[in-house]
């Protein structure tokens, strides 16, 4: 990842948002308590009454100057002072693993989309999404798993449209298996963030249901056990215990 390019891109976004807030008419700015300030090396935007978290966000944290514990505390203090219940702290997933860990320790999670559990009302949409991804016709079978004991299914939506899904089965020993994922990161898509957000939400849900252990697969393993799939799973608490092979018939 080109660090120089990241700094330039983040700086451009910071300047754009800062000028956007500066352009707000005085009355509008006062009504919505618009504020843009540089804190801890980031541009921190706060507002009141505007429904999108984009208007309460921190941009560029750690990209222009190093971001330590004090920087994170200062940024979060701004949102607390503004009484912002929803806000974004933007990070660069490929290069800011340590920063993301700091944010997670403070109870924050990846929230670029909305995670919801599948219900009977949304089961056809969910099953259709999986069938389209795998080019199968398994919807009747999949829909039979909705509301079935021990099964829980989740989708991540971006702008109201399903972008990814995963399922969780909890066995008698309170061990949860993650599967039925689409699109499969590294195979069907180059994006890992959607699946990571699903897994993080599912771990949180599972812990609330009394799950004591979680099991998941990485479909495209790496010999050195590095890469975005490994980093993502580790960031939500998974460890890599073993490599599993699948054998199939082949030409002699």
C-alpha cells in the first residue's frame, strides 16, 4: 500500500469536508451546531440533528501524523462533548491494524454497512442472494433454515441492498460454526471488509447468546498465514489452529 498516496487522498478529503462546513450559512451552522476542528492529527466533524453519522466523523486519524492512545482519546472526547451517539472514526484497513485494535478496545466496531438478522420476511431475498452468488437453485432448502432452532442468518446491507451474508449454527456445547457465506472473500470478491463486519457482529451476537467458541474457515489459505482474511479474523479474536485439506477425485 502506497503510504504517500494514502496521505494525499486523506488530506484531500479532510480539506473538502473542512471547506464544506466552512461554507454552511451562519444560521444553518448555528441550528445544527456544525463544527470542524483538527484534533489528534485528524479532522473531527460534529453536528446536531443531522441523521447521518458522516456529519459526526473523524477523518485522517493516523494518516498525517502518528495516532497514539492520546490522539484517540482526544478524538472520542470531541464526540462525547457534542453528545453524538452515532459517529464514524475512519481508518485504513490495510495499514492501520494497531489503530483499529485501539478503537475496538473502546467498544467501537466496523460499521460501514448495516448488519441485520434474516427473518421469514426477508428469507426469500437472502436465499436469492446466495443462489445468485453461487449460481444455484437452493432457495427452498435455504429458507427451511430460517427460524430453525440453532440457526441464525445475517446479511450486511449497503444503501439498503444486501452486499454480503453469513450464517451461524450453535451446537449443544455452545460452539458456533460460521458458514453459508457469500460472496466468499478472496474467491468471489476482492473485498474483505463486508465479511469482516458480519463476523464481528456475529461474534457479538454469539457472545450474547452464550456461545463459548467460534469456528470459521478461510477458503483461500496462505502458507505463511498472512493476508487480509487472516488479519480480519484475528482482529475479532480468532486464532488459526490448523490447516485443513479437501481431497477430490482427479486425473491420474
